[in-house]
């Protein structure tokens, strides 16, 4: 089955919001063997919507539309579906009652007449109950193509996809088994990885596809295959993944959806009964944010100081002013001092520190924009590295954050 996702809303096209709905829907459809052929974002315009629906009908079996289902005049999806399907709007008693109940429980003002519009639905549509909102999901069909219309609010859409759309698709259609497995690597670029695995890649069976998914400081390798025999498909992909995992064993941290670098750190720190703290300057708290996004890290992570200003490095962290005057704030010596002071303040076994010029201006030193010193203090001493992560600022911070996590991982694995 081929599917197309259509998102409706001027707010997406002008960049006011990011379309996260399509990513979620694609992932959920892929899990059951539905291949997403195209994702389209369009205006809240009747002509544009009609054209998009007609084009999708010609090339796919399933069309999922999100957005344009509110009670305001610019939300015209339902009327447009009626025109496209030669249908009319009718009042649905269950939807109407649901709208009234939601207003009674949650609203601080009387039920507005406009809100009752949500109970009007195409007469040919099968209603998908939206327990979290007033706009129902709708399942419609034309020329053997299924059209599903969902609200654009992410948590409402996600619940409808998971509890209504996916179960209904499984009940009514048969799908091939699609299997993806993604290996996570850290600390080596795509071109270097290709040199190591190119012979293996050239020998991959035709049914198995390899994708390189690079990002700052890491590369994900995804193997994909599909077929009617689930165990055969899984076995073939798993076999190939074990080969490439062995080829890249020095930089492998695990599999996506099974582990992250922070989970790996937590495993090592907890098992060795060691603790970690951070002193960040140019990364501005980004490393701590990465770590604390994972639940359970309080078992090893003590805390962080964002010593962004030079004065904070001396007054809070306790870095000697003479050291900064001699080597400047962006230096190996200051980075190492920051890491050591962090272990003292937090009484941690290990510490990460960063100091550098993230840009766009050079700041207090003459070092090139993109220059970052990262230091790791450990029971064995302190090490540091100098990097130049280029520009822009976002890239520098992201790459420095990932490199710092990679460096502390290497240190904890040594001890």
C-alpha cells in the first residue's frame, strides 16, 4: 500500500510551525508495512486542497490529511471534502454531545455557536472519535482510495493514528512486513566509515538497502528490507548488521530505539559507581540538557555550572584569574582548570568542560570562530582537545556537545 500525507495550513508554509505530524504518521505507517510515497504541505485554500486530493488519488491507496478542521472560517477541509466526494455536511449526534461535554468540563466560557460547527461532518464519512478534542477524525473513500482527515493538533492526531487509524488499516488490509535496523556510531565521519565498510556494502543482498544518516558528530547506518515472511526478513537484516557492527566496533554505541549515548553513559557510570558533573561555557548548558533529557540520570549526574561570563569562571568555578590572563579564556589550560574545579565543587569523579568561540563574533580572544576546547577530568587526571567546528553558531554548539559526550564515554570505558 502506498500512502501520501497532506498537511494543510498557512502556518506551516510560512515557517511559523514545524510539521512534526508527518514524521510521526510516516513512522507509524511504516511499522505496519505502508510505504509513504509523498508528503505535501498546502495552503488553506479550496482549489489547492481539491487539486492535492485529486493528484494523491491518482498515485496512492491511502491519503492522510491533517489540519483545517477548526471552527473558524479559514478551516475549510470538511467543506472541501464534501465537494470532492459529492457529499453534504450533516450533524452527528455523538460528536455534538462530545463537544458539549468537553466545553462543560474544560471551558471557562459558554459554548459558542461556532463550536457546534465541529459536529457537522460529511454524510459518507466514518467518524473516528477524538477523545482529546472537538474535531473528529473522518475516514472516507473514493475510487478505491482511502482518505483520512485528522485534526492538526499533534496530541489529538497521534491518539487518533494510534487508536483508530492504524487498527482500522490492519483490520481491512494486508501488508508486507517492513524491517529497519539502525546502528548508532560516534566520532567518525561518513567518508571514513565508507572506506571501512565499502566491500561489505558492495556485497549486500539486493533485498537489503543501506542508508547513511549523518548528523553532527555521528552517523547512523540503517538497513531496510521487506517481504511476506517476517522471520526471514529480520534474520537477513540482523545477520548483515552483526557483520557491519563488528567492522565498526570501535565507534559503535548500539542500536537506535534500543540505546542512546546518554543511556550508554548511564550504564557505565552506574555500574562503576562513578559520578559526573559539567562546567560549560560556549555550549551554554547544551550538554547538561542532553543528559537530563534521559530519565534516571540523577543516579550518576551531579549537576552543571554554565560559566558563560569570564567573571563566573573565577568567582563561581574558582578558576584563577592569572591563568585566564596568561592563556586567555579560550585555552587548553582554562578548559582543564574548569573541569578540575567542577569535580571539586560537585564532588564528582568525572567532569566535562567546554570553552570556546561559538560565534558569530570572536568575543574576548583572537581565536577563530568555531574554536572549542573540551576537557575531561577523571580519577586518572585531566585531558583536553582543541577543535574547530566551523560555523554557524548552532553547528559549533551541537558538534561540541556530541564530541564532549563521546570524549567522556571513552574515558569512563578506560577505567
